[in-house]
């Protein structure tokens, strides 16, 4: 049987993949303006609400990772709590998320690189850069996972440093009146449905916090390290988001003109760097965003390959999908499937006239909707499993219950009222993907049986280790 290499990653290296999928620099370089286009100056409030909601969701993931260590993440967690069919469908939904994030992030790499070179007065199209980056991502993800996770830490660390410098400069030059502190954290004229709709872009910034779970079979002392990695990723990155979104909001200004400029900006951090510092530092910010998008694509491909690998071990598509490389112990065939799909998808998207930024926004939204559905099902499964096994009881159940309410309302707000095109089509793409998964399980009962057998075997072995 093919196995991933055990006990090779530290908690920090496991956290790196969660942080890299969230891609804090890339998130702040684009998602804040998307949020401002809906919520006005209340962007920091939206990120605070999103952090609280994701924190509630994280409670279930942390408990699962305390009990089990599995590269399949929700594929395994939902499988043992709600049965093999639901386990497959959860893994299937999360696989869509990771594929969408990989394609979207590769396109975002090209978009940020194009912006970076334009600040240097060099005109270059995003598409060739995206293609070259995808090959580099493939190489990094193919190699020893330690190399990839350490690269993620370095790339994201450099880009975060650039942003923090800009934040300190803005705080030093901006008007920090009492209104500046109160207004961005108040709903203002926003209705609850508008806030819920805007949180989708904030959720996009937190999406992937559970990525460390996919390294459960490769991390030292995973039942302790993975929960710490997840909670650290959520709240350290969340604090970063709130501070940076606050600085960005007051940097553009709280009046209608400032908020309009914020909402229309395709590169808000670069615009602020140019405004408060220099065009050269704006270029440095965009270079940092480029590194962050690259790390997000690498992390998404890495996590997605572990998900597909876990499904392949159970016979999905072909047993070879569940194979690992003899030298690097990476799931190289599963990775190749994801990267080939990503490369192929870029060509028609480019062909219909979409630029890198639009591809990121569209595919990222599809990925988030599928992810929120996965989070919802996993949380419900966790409540059922941990209550049944008397691990959870009493007041602790309030936390996952609140997570279910928050996730459910966020999903509802993306369907009603019907958003503008093309966003009105995205929920149906996710539904279509889930229906396809249902058809696969219906036509392949042997796959469901193999999943059930592995779940039972893995649960017994995990319990033996815990004992």
C-alpha cells in the first residue's frame, strides 16, 4: 500500500499550509475592495464577523483532529460521523474547492505579476506568467513536502512584512479620530443580508484554514500539532485581516469619495502604498502579493492532492491515484491530475476574455460556496459524532450550533435575494457538482463499500493508538 511519509513536519510547517491557502497578503491585496463594494466602510466589521464564524467552525475541526489524523480531512471526518456516502460527498465538495482555488490562485499570480510590472512601466500579459508559475508550483508540490511548506513560510512571511510596513505608515499619517475607530466597526446603512453577502469575500480570505488537516499523516504528534496549527492560523491571520482592513479603510477615507475609490480599486494596497509612500513601495507590495498568490496556489494543490490521494486509495478513478512517489513520498499522480486540470482550464477562461483578476473572483467564489457547504456538513457530523460518543455535552454544543446558523445563513444569502450575473449561476454549479457526486456513489456501490471498510479499519487503528 502507498503511504505518505510519517512524522516529518512540525506544527509550524503544518500551520504554513493553512496560512498559505488563506494567503493573507493576496487576500488583503484584493478581497478588501470586493468587500467594500458591498459593505462600504464596514470592511473591518465584516472580517471580524467572518473570523468569529470561522472560529466557531474551527471548534469541530480541532476536535476531529484531536481524535484522528488523516490526509483526507473532511472526507474521513464526515465519513465516520455521517457514513461513507456523506464522507465521499464532503471530500468531493472539498476537492472542487481545492481545484477552484488552485486555478484561481494561478490566475491571480499572473494578475499580480502584471500589476507589478506595470508599476515598473513594463507591459506584460498575465497569462504566460500564470502558465510558467503553474509549472513551478507543480515542481514544488511534487518534491518533498518539507521543501514546499518551508517555501510557503518564507514567501508569505516576506509579503506580510511589506504590508505591515505600509500599515504603520498609514496609522502615522491618517486621521485617527474617534469616528475612524467607530465607523468601520459599525454596520452603518448595511442590512443583515448585505453583511451576510459581503462576508463571502471575507470567508474567501479565511478559506483553507483546515488545510493543515490534510497533513495529519505527515506531521509529528499530529493530534496535538494539527489543532494548534489550525487555531493559530485562524486567529493570527484573522487579527492580521482586521488590522489591515481597518488601515486600508481609513487610508482611503471614510467619506463617499474615499469609499468609492476603495471599492473600485483593483489593487487597494498598491494604491495606498503609492499614495502614502512611493511608487517603488507599491511595486514591492504587488511583488509580495504575487508571492502570496503563488504560495496559495502551491498550498491548494498540495492539500487537493492529499484529498484526491485519499479518495484514490479507496479506488476512486483508479488505484494509482492513491500512489506515492518512491523517493519523495508525495501523491504525485493525484497532484498531476489536479495540475493538468488547472492548466487545461486556464486556456478557455482566457479565450472568453477573462483576465486573471476576474478568474480569481469567479472561481474563488465557486470554491468558497462549495467550502461553506463542506464546513456545514462537517460541523453537523461533528455534533452527531461527539455527542453520540459522549465527548461533547452541555454548553460546548452552543459553539458548533452557532457555526451551523452562521454558515447556513451565509449560504442562503448567496441565493436569496438573487445576486447579479454571473454570481447567480455559481450556487448551481456547486449543486451540479454535488449531484454528480451523488450519481457516482449510486453507480459505484463498490466504492462506497471500500470507503466504509477503510473508515472502520482506520477508526479502529486510530482508537488503538489513542488508547
